[in-house]
C-alpha cells in the first residue's frame, strides 16, 4: 500500500511567515498604542506607512488625552455658552430692584439670600446671580474684541518687520520696545484716561494697544525663522516676488505661535478689563453689569458683606484660568521641544 509522500514545507515561505510574525510582535511591543494604526504589514512582510498628518492634527491627538487641556476647554466652552445665552439663562432682570423694599441703609444695606434669590441682592435690590450671568457677556465682548484688536495690530507690524527687514524692521521693533518697556496695566490706564468720557470702547482700545507689541514681536520672530527655511529659499530661487512669498509661504507657517498666544492674551485681557472697570474706566452706566464694575461697587461693603466681591472675583479667576490652561496645553502640544 503506497502512501503519497508528505509535502515538505517550503523554507522560503516559512521564513517569510516568521519574519512577518516577528514584525507584528515588535510593532505591538514597542510602538505606542495610538501609532499602531499608522503602520501596516503586507503579505510579503514589507512595512507600509500611512500618509502623515498635519501639525494641528498631531497636536489634537495629544490634546484630547490631556486632562489639563480638557479642563480648560470645558471652562471656556461653559463661559462662552453662558455669555451667549445670558439673557435667557438669567432668572431675573439684572436691572430691576426686586428687593429694594428690603434695603435699609442703617440695618440691612444688602439683602441676603432668600427663595428666588440664591445669592441675595446688591445695594439696589437687584438679583446678584442674574447680574453675574449677564455680566459674563460684557466680559466676553471686551476680552474678545480687545484681543482681536491687538492681534490685528500685531499682525500688521510683525509682518512688516519680518518681511522687509532692514530699517523697517529696526523702526518697528524700536517702537515695540518702547511699548514693552512700560508696564501693561500702566499703559492701558494712561490710554484709557485720555478719553474725555470713559466707555466700553475706551476699555477695548486701551487693552488692544497694550497687546499689539506682544503679537508683533512674536510674529516677527516666527517670520525671521521662516526666511531661512528651504521652501522660502526655493521660492526666491524660482524668481517668485516678495508678496506671494510673504503671504503664501512665510505668514501661514508663522501663525501657529501667534494663535496660541491669542488664547493666553484673552485671559490677560479679561483681567485687565476687570482692573480698569474696577477703577472706573469702563462703561459708566452702572445698570449694565460687568464683573470688574461689580468689584468696584462692592468695595463700599467689603467688610460687612464680602460676598459681593467674592462672587465676581471667583468668576474672573475661573474664566482666566480656563483660557490659561487651554493656551498652555496648546503651546506645549505645538512646540517640538515640549511635546510629550
């Protein structure tokens, strides 16, 4: 009885299979978990990498696992939503004095908490909780517009200095150095005091001017680094004019640090706006609630009723902390030297 001869294993196929298994084991053991989907092994054992991701996509993969960034993002989103829907969220009209009949200058100048008024009222009987909620909108408007103004001004000056260089760079940077030599709050106070009548726009302009040199110097440094990069030198060798090189190659690649700085500058703008409103350089209409102005009004009753100052101060600190946490995390994610 003749048995058919056993089929002998192909040594080349066995070696290829062992090589493929070894590569798979090394990929599982040595590569971090998020990178496993970026490497593929075909039937022949060759490694085929997927297309790379952009800098912002790579940063987002790290940020979504960063609890500090997520905390700052949650605070920021909550603040924006409350400010956007403040008139509908506020339980009472922030202008109407509901508890004015309970205000007695000698015995009870500040009504305490009671049903329907969880935080009590101010010296005019207005609901404190509603004024805090509606005041978030004014704080957000001032902070965003002031940061946007400083961003645009710094963008213009930084682009001129970084693109032209030479005497233009020296002239712009000397003006920036003079502005940076003055403390920011003192400079904002000096600009705000020049107005004949304080207003919300005075506050916005004063804070925006203070932030212009910060954005200008940061953008100028980024653009100077881009001037010696390979893609800019290649564009110059091809005879492309300066305008397209600046606006298509240098400026877009220099905006990353400036955008990160904008999130940090927004926190500073909120604090500066509160400080200027506290000393009376904000909106003179006290009926419109704003956290800094509420702090200024609370100083009269700070010893007997400190909660009038505690609540707006806590709101300012928490919101500024949220923007700071988000900005610092974003800076670390985009900076190659501090990536984790």
